[in-house]
C-alpha cells in the first residue's frame, strides 16, 4: 500500500493519503480549465485510498458547480487545489500537483479533449527553460 503526503502552497493544509491510485487523467473540460487557470487539470483517482488531514482541515473548503458533478476543494488561505471526496465519499480525487511525494503512475489519458483550449496544441515544440528566461 502506498502512502502519499501533500499540502497546499502556503502549507496550512497538509494531508496523508494511504492506498493506491487506480487512474490518473488530464482533464481538458471547460470547468477544469477555469478552476485551474491552465490547459487541464491533472487528477489522481482512488476508490480505496483514505484521506487524513494532518493540519489545516478547517482551512479547506469545497465548491460544487451548480447543476454539475464538478467539485473542487481548496485552501481558503492560498487557493491551492486540494483532495476531495466525491460520489458520497466513494471516490477520492487528488490534484497531482498537491502531492509532495513522487507519483509513479503516468496519466492514462487526456479526457474531454473536445473542450481543449485553442492554444493547447503542439506545445512539445515550444522552447523549454529550466528557470524564468531573462
């Protein structure tokens, strides 16, 4: 069984996840693009792992978009995406970037690509910099 640790950007909300992730998707739906401010969300999913808040649980809030199943948990101090339970607690959704421990599972695929941002194509050809270019 795997153990993962993670936290929000400001470090107020910290958590431990015990168990394995079953899948990993990069979601390009319009809701995920809006709430991440990026090309896609990167979420890990598990129906068996457990989530335990080690600090700052009182700083965690959830938002569910009316009329959808789209839910996002976040830190009220820094706004960072955090894990949440969905489907009446049956599904743990973990933003991959919230983890401090390595994730060895590779994404199973890109989903909702029909909603992909118009600028999100051919990005493998864009120059890469190890730090902010001068």
